[in-house]
C-alpha cells in the first residue's frame, strides 16, 4: 500500500503534458459520464425495440368471492340417462393461467427498431461531440497557462537585467557620471517589468487552477510543453466526420423510421396465443382442474380520429427540420474552419514578423550598449532597445500561442478529441 501511494504521489507530482491533460480530463469528466449513461440508455432502447419480435409469457391468477348464489327460477325434472346438474354457482372462483403470446404480423415494429438503432448512433455521436468540446477546453486552458508561464520567464529574466542596470546606473549617478533622467528611466523599466511579472504570475495561477478543476484535481498541476512544438500542423478528416453532423443525421434517420412505423399502423396486427391454466369451478363442476385454450387474434384499428396521419406528418416535418439543421451545422463548421485557417495564417505572419523584429532589436540593443560604453550613446537608447526586445519576445510567444490555439480549434471543428497525430 505504501509503494502504491508513493507511486500515485510521484505521478501526481510529475509535470503534465497537454496530451496527458486531455486524456486525464476525458477519463474523469462528469459530463462525459452523463453522456455515457445517455448513450447506454439509447442502446438499451434497441433491445426494447427488438423485443417486439420475441414471444411474451405471462402468469395470471385471480380469486373472486361471489354472493349470493344464482338460483334457477324453476326446478328441472330429471332427464333419463343424464346425471343431474349439481350446484355449480359456487361462492369461490379461482383462475391461474400461463399465457404464451406471439405477434405474428406487425408492420410497425421494423420502423421502431430502425429508429432505436439510429437514436443510439445519435447518442454515440453526442458523446464524441462532448469529448471533442471538453478536449478543446483543456487544450485552450493548457496553452494559455503555458503562454503565461513563458511571459513570466521573459519578464523575470528581463527584470534581473533591469535591476542590475538600475544598480549600475545608480552608482554612476552617485559618482556624477550619469544623469538622474537615466536613473529614473531604469527605475521605470524595473517597475514595468515587476508589474508584468506579477500579471504573468497571476495569469498562470488562474489558468492552472482552471485546468486543475477540469481535471478534477485539488492542486494545480505543474505543466510542461513548448508552444512552438504544440503549434504544428495536424492531419485530420474533413468536417463531414464531425460528430455534431453525425448526431443530426442519425436523429433525422430516427424520425424518418418512426414516420414509416406510424404510417404502417394502418395495417392490422395478428397475434397467436395459448394458455394453460387451473380453474375452479371447471366445466360445470365444483372442482379444480386444468383448462387449455389456443387461438389467433386479428386487430385492426380502422379509424383513430386521424391521429395516425397527424403523427406521421409530425415526424416527417421533424425529419425535414433536422435535414435543414444538418445543412446549417455543416455551413457553420465550414465558416469556423475558414476563420481558423485565417487565424493560422495571421499567426504565422505575426510570428515571422516578431522574429525579424527580435533580430533587428537585438542588434539595436548591442549597438546602443556599445555606444553608451563609448560615451556616444545614451541610456535612453538602451532602454528603448531593451523594451523592444521584451516586446518582440512576448510577441513571438503570443504568435506561437495563436498558432497552437488554431491547431486546437481545428481539432475541435473536426470533432477530434484525441487523434493519432495530436500535438
């Protein structure tokens, strides 16, 4: 037990990757548990519909006490050669029957079975859609936490340099070889970086706490991962594979199957039945004995007040509405996918621009520092260059975040929870 607890503690303390976070959330999410129960209920309805093809066996028993006895209005004379009729109208009446029934002909049950199967498939698609939505939420939160972590690291590294510059400039100002303006600029930069660091820490704490809630953990996990690596392209199927589309399609098929079943209710049903029972009184005798019956029953509801035709029309209209909803959902997914592709292209352009800006600003920073050391530059030039470097680094991380989010959103649009090439 001690070894198991230690292993669990070690696993809980290990840094969490994005894929592991998604898998953990999918394993423990209560909304997915609810969706699984709905799917199980829909699958149980298949067995319920298929049971219409199986025979029915029931046991019935009845006891009745009746009083007063019926009396014949006249006394019949004895008939030669026949036993006299006894007193058969007893107070006590008992029946117990074993009934076997089988519906031999019913055109409505095939449509009901097809509808149950389609409804179960719609429930499965609904579960997959819920998984994809949860996975997207986990990815987006995880990526936001990584971005806050990286911004925090950039701010912290720059703050260390800024504090060293502040101390250096303060000593030079005391020696009278640096202006108070330069010292003020250095202190402003330190204050800005401290504020940026605090904001980044708060953002990282916020997103890691949100992630812990999504995973069902008490403590915020330690994260590992690189935004640039998580922004890679992923090969995924088209929007037609989205489970939201599959759900609507199966719901439409279920409505059409139920409409077919309803329209076939015009035809009669034929049932076979047989009973084996015990009865008292039996065959005009005050005795308990077996009774056997068998037969065929035809039932035809010739007129139901137009309810059947109205129900059929209602189901057909529902199927038409679901078909229109399917088209609308497909177009919505295609529009969102177009937006994702635009975001991806913009983020790639921003990333390239930020890289070039960072390269040029780092050159500017080296030149500015060289000029200050040679006495031909000012601390303002250095301050401006350092500020530009910080902004370029943050801009790169921001572009990497947008790329990774576009990748996560693309998976969501295609309804993928965990793919073989998931980032």
